């Protein structure tokens, strides 16, 4: 470091995808002080714990004080290295990327090639696992999980990677540096220097289909992960080049590629001119205290030139609310659509969607407010893509914490909002909160979708899911016909979840019925979310701690 230079922080010393590891984790005393600010909730939590409901108490404690990463690798599971002879015996040649980021792979040799870098060691048992996976002739590239050493004697940080996701990989290089490849698939390949693993994975996915690149949820390597300091800029430029090259392969060379803070890449795909009309659909029953901030943010803090606002009026009677309706109509700022009868979220939204004029629909809860004015532009760019179904946003709750970062199946007992209760400015595990990536589902508190795609699957299923799970069910039905669900971390809004709903015995009974219907329809998917790593604890906020007893060892199947 030169004299007078600012000292390097831990975040600066880590690769961009690992910035989450630099976020501070409060100690137990600090957490206890936070809990004391809410004495009634703390008392309820303690009574829950004393009654023997330990898991429920732990969930309430996270909700009370906030979520933080506690990814402690067990001391007794220190990794050991694979003998070089084991690699050769399995038909694997280990090839290290040189100091300049170049990789040279000979056309002849062992059938499998294992890319690595200086400082990385192959974990014991990896050879057999890799060779077994490549018995499938349709597999052309394989990556696994890793342990990152933090200092010479520091603890190991587990890097549990997602299944292959091209959109996510465009945003964040979560994949490298260790990548197993079929040598025969590399003919003519000339990977980008400094981003060889990323470039090769994207190229093979383009040539052979995205199923040709898979993730093995097993620890395959361990060592120090460089990527900060003076190397960061060079690595970022290499990533940008690899992403631009991939966009050119798929006919999207006109896409603007932007490197944002924290190393996340944003893709600004061209928008049609004129911009398509977006119908913003907001259900409400009175609650002018929630509705007015919501509508005014859609009017004045949403940078989209072609939009219409439709308010679904579910028997509002408050004079202030009715006066506000009249003002909006007089100013031609919104259409008020009468939706009388018992509150039925799914049916109300379906009814108004049928009257919407926009080619894009944006479903917005009345307790949501726009923050960053470009939220709709970011979501619309993704929703307009032919292969995209529903698109969701990053939502911040009233306590300044993550309310929604995508929906994860099979966690929290049924489904959970990703990174729930983490700090609003958290980057997320592997920068997941900032990236654009595939998820199983997103919340309809802020959901954008093409009107024709919404109609194609029949909209929300009001017969089975009047209030709860209608958004998750919609996304899963879209996924089933090949329209993937995307989470856009750069689209940021505030959401005071369920602030406009009140509990009742009738609501509880209805919720139980919808839980049963959801399990019956989607039960197999609840066993393991395809976008979430099986090594994480499924009971607390996602990405918070490791699953008890998970060792990162096989045998497991690629996914």
C-alpha cells in the first residue's frame, strides 16, 4: 500500500461476490440491548422459549433484533486435500489460470479438465464426485461449493453456490475459480483473460443449453480467495467483457452493461419506443393513511412515461378516502374501479386486470411506497423479455430491514421471503439482494408481468387462494410453462407488510384452508427450492446459518 493511501477494508480485500462476509455481526450483548427496546415483544419471546417452543422463540428473536450471517463452519470438519494421483486416476487434469488470467488447455489429454488458481486446493473426495457427475453425457461443465480461508488461522467461510442461473451470473460471478469441464467440449474455446471460468460456463450454456452447466452441492475446493485490492478493477473489466460476449452470442449486443457499486453488473436492455403502457393496480378499502403515500409515490416518484393507475375500491366508506378518490378522478390521475363484497385479493386483482389497458400489469399493495424512481423501469425491462413471467422487487419494511428478497420454497415451514430481517443496505449472500436473478416466486405486493402472460395462465387462482399464496401459486404456474420468475434487486420500494389487514378467527380458518391447498398442489417443490442451497438451515431467515449436520460431503446429485 502506498504512503498516504486509505487503509484497505475487509470488503475491499474480498472478491465482489463475497462482500457479505465483511458486514458487521453484532455480539450477543448488543443484540440483547436491541431486544430491550421492545420489552413487550421480548417478554412474549421469553414466554415462548420457556414453554419449550425453541424454534418459534428463535424465529421471533430474529424478527426482533434483525438477521445476520452466522455461517460458522464446524471446527472438526477442517478440509483435507485430494492427492494429485486421485485426480489423474479419475481422468482429470488440473489446469491453473496463470498470473495474467490466461488459461491454456491442450486439445489432447485426460477427458476432464479442472480449472483452478494458485491458492486453491481440491478437497478430498472431489475427484470421484466430479467423475461420477460427468457420467452423464449431457453435462459439459460442473462447479461446486468451496471454503474460503479468512486469515492464516481464521475460520472457514462456506461458499454455497446456487444452481446455474444465467441472469444471476451476468450480475455476479458466483461461480469461480474452480470449474470442471469436459475437454471435448472446449474445442476452439478462447476464454476471456481474467474471467475464464465465467466465460467458459456461459459459452457452454449457450452451445449446449443451460442444463449443460450444473452445480454440485458439495465442497470441492478450499483456500484463500483473492480479488480485492489492485486486482479488482482488472477482474471487473474481464467480467464485463465476458458478459458482453455472452450477450452478443444470444443476440442482445445492444444491451448496455453497467458496473454498479459493489461490483454488481446491471443490464439495461433496449426498451421499445414509445414505452408500453403500464397499468398500476392497487386494491384498497379505506386506509387513506396508507393509500395516499402509495398513490403519490406512483404518481411523482416513478419515472415511467406511460402509466395508468387503477384503484380497486373494496367498499371504502371513509369520507377522507372518498374525497381523495374524487380528487384523483378530477385530476385524471387514477381510475377508481368498484370491487364490492368480502375482501378477496385474487378476485379483485383479476377483475381490475381485465379492465386494464396496459400491456404490462404492476400489482401494488396499498401499503407500498416507491423509493428509487427507476424501480418500474428496471422491472419493466425484465418483464418485457419473452422468457420472463413475474418480476419482483427488493422491499424494505418499516423498521429499515429487508421485507422481500424473492420467495424461497420449503423454508420457515412453508415459504419464506429471502433475506427477511436483514439490514436494508445488506448486499445479501453472494450479493443476492443486489442482483437480478431467478427465484421460485415473488410477492404480489409489487409484481410486474406482461398482461398476455398473466391471462395465459388465468391470472390469480381466486378459487383456491383468495388471500394467501396466490402470488406464489401464480409464479409457480408461470414457471411450469417455461416463464421464469425474476427478482430485481435494483428495484427498491418500501412495504409495511399487512398493515392494512387485521387478524380474525375467520381469517385464521381461511389461512389454514389455503395452506392445505398450497401443500396439495405444490408439495413436491417444497422439499427443496431449486434456487436455494440445501446446506442452509430452512427454519430461520434464509442464508442465516448452516443446516444442522450438513457437512458438505457427498454423495449428492448435480442440479
